[in-house]
């Protein structure tokens, strides 16, 4: 039986480890970060300034601990054109995570005002599909900090199942390189964060799920070219003053308006909006504007770089104009409208299908695979978690078939 190493414990890594362990395969998952309770995940943010601020976390479970629990299918048609049919895997994931909109009891006053105002302007928002258990969720506005009630699915659930089926999980251990003597996968080298000791893990198959920043670095350690075409799903939050709305306590991003391939709008609170308005958090109403930015960035030996292009700026301006109109219609004072700086939350594209990996997510080095947002052909401009889960499920089936 093949010994399989999975690098990274976020959406892709946890899923592929779980699926392979359930099939009785010998799996070791290696994670750079440490294990933390979900409610402490905000302590693990290690954001990067790459031209825009790039939000990311390093801990067991990765960014899934600080998502808003959004479950939308992204890039399904693009993957289909590349020979990757994810329809079955999407259905599997949606059933397992019980994906669906939250009940009306979980929609706060601010979100309802935004959705009603959007509809009156002809920009009708749908309820955001979520992987949140409404029976456990008490709206508190802390989704992006780590759920204090574990009401939101995170990859910690899949990691627990993987362990139950025999997977070995190693945390606090950054992978420094992939070992490929004579062009064959041999395993990985890790550096123990606690004692600084290097160690080799031997494996026949390595699956990289360490995200669009670390994955290309590891691919280059194996002699492969990767790191171009970085996107980050650039976003801002536009907000204004509506006294006493208490929007900051609501479930984040509970509504969704999509202008296909241009931008999405979603109710969203950011503490960055309070300072320019010199008001407290209870008086802010906000909308996130997220665009599918151009793949104009890169990850290379000298660092991470991503600048907004003229097209990105145009899309963001269009989205912000719509957000401002909705907020004004919802009752926010128009002379208080401000925007946060541009940030990015979904890096990807640095090991794209058709360029760095094939339709089975395999590199030109046999048995070296990638299952994270690195393989996306373009920016989704919307939360990618569901698609990463589907890709990882599909890859696990392929790996199992190779070992039968």
C-alpha cells in the first residue's frame, strides 16, 4: 500500500486526508501551524502585505476556522471546460455539510434592511447558502474570528474523522521541501517548530494542500515552475452610519447579490469602518464588494506581489457605487459612506490546471498532486471553500483508483 503525505490541513488537505483514510490508505497529514480551539483562531492570522493586504491564517484547520461559512459553487463551468466535472462531488459535499440558507430567525435587522433596499433598487439578493448549523448558531458576528459555539463547519471535523480512520496528523511542522531524487517523489522534509530539528517523512505520494502562497514554493523545491498568475479575490467593505443598528452582531454575509464575472455584494461588518466615522461599532452598516481580480500577481523567491489592475479598479468602482446606493436606500447617512482599504482573502491560481497540474491535479512529477485554490484557472470572485472540497474529493477518488 502506498504511503501518502498530505501537506496542509485546510479545506483541501483535511478532505483528501479524510477520504483516503476512510478507504484504508496510509495517510500522514503535516501542518505548519498548531492546534487551537475554534474560538481562538483569530490569534492565528498571519496576514501579508502583497500590494493589497492578504488575509490568511496558519493553524490546524487553516482558514476554514475563520470563514463566514459561505457555501457557493464557484468556477464549476471553467473546470468543466478543462475536463473536470465536479457536479457529483458538489452534491456530496452539500449533503455532508447540510448546505442551505439559514432560517429567518438568523437574519438581523441590518441584513434585512440591506436585502430590502437591494430589492427596491432591482439588485435582488438571495440568501447566502451556509454550512452553519442554525440549532447551534447564536448570531454574534464572530464568524471571521472563529466560531465560539462550533456551529460552523470547519476542516477540524474532517481531520477528526481522518484520525478516527487511522490518519496520522503532525502539527507545528513546516514542510521545507519535497524530496524528489531522480525526478521521483520520495517524501518531504520538515522543520519542527518547537525544537528546530529537521526530519524526513518518506512517501510514495505527496499531495500539496498548503495554499496558493506556500504550494508554489514547495513545487519549486521539486524543480517545477509555479507561482505565476496569482489572484486574491480583492474586496473592500463599504459602510455608513445608521445609529443603533447593531449590525456588528449579525451573521456575516447572510445575503448575496452576484453580477456575474464582475462583482458580488454581501452584508458585511468591518471594524475598520468605525474610525473614519468616529462612531462605535453599533452604528455601522456595511456591504462587502468582492471582485474576481485579474491573475496579475506572483509568488517567487523574492516574495509575494499583487497589484490591482485598471480592470480591477473599474470593477471595484462599479461594485462600490452599487453598495453605496443600497446603503443609502437602507437608511445609512450618505455623507458618512466610506470604504476600507482593498484586501484579499482567497489567494489562488499559482499552480493552475492546464499549466502546472493536469486534470487529475497531478504535476509532471508522477504522484505529486495539488488540491487547493492554487489549481483554480481564474479568480472566483466568491468564497471558494465548496469548490476546494469538491476538488479534493475528486482527487481522493483518483488516488484510490491508482492503488486498487
